C-alpha cells in the first residue's frame, strides 16, 4: 500500500532507519566492515576464505543474541577467537581505524534528492537505527548528516528496535508527538511496532511492496505526504 496517511497535514517529521534505507554496504555485508579480511590477513596471512566465512557467521550469531548493539572490539574478539587469532591491541586498533565511509558504504540513488526536497519543504528529520555510536560521523562522511536533527542509536541507548525507547527518543528530541512523525524502515515488523506506538509508518521495500504493512518502493514516495 502506498496511500498517504489519513491526515498528512499533521505530519511534521520523518524518522529514518539507516542501513537498508539510507545507505548500503559496498561488498554486500554490513558487518564486519569490508576491509575486515584484508586487515586480519595483514597480521595472519594463512587464513582461508572458508575460515573467514565461518567466523563471520559466528559474528552474525553474536549480533543476533545481543540485547543491544555490542561493543565493536568485543564483536571483533568473537570472530578472531573463532579464527584462533590473538586479538592483540594493535589488531583491534587496525580493525576499527578510521577510513573514509565512502570506502565501504554508499547511499541509495533516491536518498540525497529526497532528503534535499524534504528539507526544502521544512520537514524535520531524525534517525532511529540499530548501530554503533559513530553513525552520525558515517552520515557526515557520506554527505547526508546535515539533514538530521537527532539520532536514536541502539549502542548509545542500550536497546534495539522495536524497544519503544528507540522511537520515543527520536520524536522527543524533535519535540513532537508520535502522531506527527512518519517512521520508515526496511523491516516491516519494526514499522508495525512503530504504528502500534502511535507513529505513522511506511516499510521501504525497494523490490516490491508488502501487503500487511503500509509500504513504499522508493523514498521519493514520501514527498506527497508533506
């Protein structure tokens, strides 16, 4: 369904998820970062692609069982332990070293034009994301950080979506009631959770719309709401 909200004049803001909505990883996987294998190989050259794949699966399981976004070093230690690699302070430092976000991340083609037009129309914007604390810096490096007034980040708040604190932190930071905010996420279940909390919501399904949750196939479809 792509119909606008019943009372579009009441909407004042958009709360965006980040990964899968605003940006995507170059190379296909969010975690670990695209340079993980190269960095570890510089310390231990004998690791095979199959071993890396198994370790990344273990890291994924670690993420899935964590109540909030885990510490970055702790996440790396889990995978390094599976690889039987000593997590030295130098290796951990290398794995989290700063590199330009554009090396491993890119925005979707519809992002910048939509954010610019929403900003031109006076729509306020915030981010609600299960992510590490450095997310605002990543957005700044990709040229989109200037659009967002507030961030609700799981690693900072100590909880993940659909915990109500994630959504409420963002809307409260904007000084707006939930009904004044439209939440957008690529996970329909998280959109459904926001709707139950009183937010307007749209699931972003770029491949095809879903029937059980109001959805859009491009961020440009947000513009008629404002």
